[in-house]
C-alpha cells in the first residue's frame, strides 16, 4: 500500500497532475462501458487511443522520478494500476540504443510516445524461425500505436528499441 501512496504523492507533484488524473478517469470509463456494452477490442483501442493522443500532446504531467533512465536497462515505472486489474499505466524509459528482447503482446495495449522516439520491428515465425516482418517503424513524440494479439500492428512479436 505504501508503494501506491508514494505513486500518488509522486503524481501529485507533477506539473499538471490533473491531465494524468483525467486520462486515468477516461480509460476507466472506456473499459467500464466496454464491459457493459460488450465492445470489441478495436472499439476499446480507438477510444483509448484518442485519450492517449490527447495526453501525450502535452509534456507537463509526467513526474521526473518516473522519467529517469537507467544507464544499462530500459526502465518501467508504474503510474497507475486499476484496482480491478483491467489496465495499468506504465512509464517506459529508454536510454539511447536500449532495447527489449523480441516479445509477444498477449493483451491489448497502447503506446503513447511522450519524448524522443522508438524504433519498432515486427517479426513473424516461419518454419520455426524468427524473421523480420516488414520494415522497422519509428514512433515519434506525440504519436500513439496499438498492440494486441488480434488487432495490433506489431503482433505477433516486436522488438522495442
Ligand atoms: Fe512491446
């Protein structure tokens, strides 16, 4: 519980914490309404993408403690965890040249680029081998991308760098 309190105190010290709170409230409403209406994943992603695009259009809400890179590894800072475990909001911080291993996206997710840029490479499995699938895509500040096992542009595997 103290981690949750620390997180909320940290968010409260951000330049424009209202922007982040409003985003969390919007996503909570989107997933609640989607559950009630039986909305499809693309419908959820479209609504949540619009909210995330609005959030990353401004760079005045992320606490500096949640934006610190690690000298060797990319960092993950939990900004918000839904009490019903329906979604979470995480700040991923990459130093120059840092990357993840190739991985699957097994649930829907959205990437909102706040600063800098990310290079995404999609992969496919063919004959038991991992092969690059198309050209790498650069995601720049202010842009939003969706990932999921069924509707994501980076499924089934992606390397985030
Ligand atoms: Fe990823």
